[in-house]
């Protein structure tokens, strides 16, 4: 599980770098585009970085717990993977297709919140295995 989170986090970080290059190439003159669209693009861009960092942290620090706690952590991980996909989709759709806010990014943020909460519940009070 740790390696998958770490790999996903690195991939999302690379996607963050690529989306930054897209923004620079597609909108080189920042004064021409409306400031609302510019803020929307930059926030969706930062959401990808945020989700990538969540995965990297889990990839480095997560300790899977026994029993029902492990299932909460698995479900939380699934929600975090979904969140990464939603946030990348939100960047593409809200920036290039709709050019305004949609519910995609909201669902991406909410699923990441739920994933972190499930990891928190599943990890608190469990066995702390030192390496």
C-alpha cells in the first residue's frame, strides 16, 4: 500500500509540473485572461499538488493496522486515489472546457477529506510498529 501511495504521489507531482507548463504555454500573457479564470486555473493546479503531497506522506508514513482499522485505511486510500483523478479532471474540465467552476473540484476535495478522515480513524489507537 505504501509503494502505491508513493508512486501515485510522484505521478501527481509530475502532473502538477505538466499542468504548470500548460498554463504557461497556453496563457503566456496573464493580463489578457480574466482574473477569475486565472484564479480558478491556479487553484485547480495547486489542488493537484495538495493531493500529490497527501499520497507522498502516506507512502512514507502509513502503517496499516489490523482488523477493521485496516479496512478503513483501504477505503480511505481508495477515496484518495479517486480524489487525485477528480482533481486532475477538474483542472482540465474547469480550465479548458467550461472555463468556470463546476462540482468536479468540490467532489475531489471532499473525497480527499473523507480519505484522510478514514485514515485518521483507522490509524488512531492502533498498534504503533517501530522499524
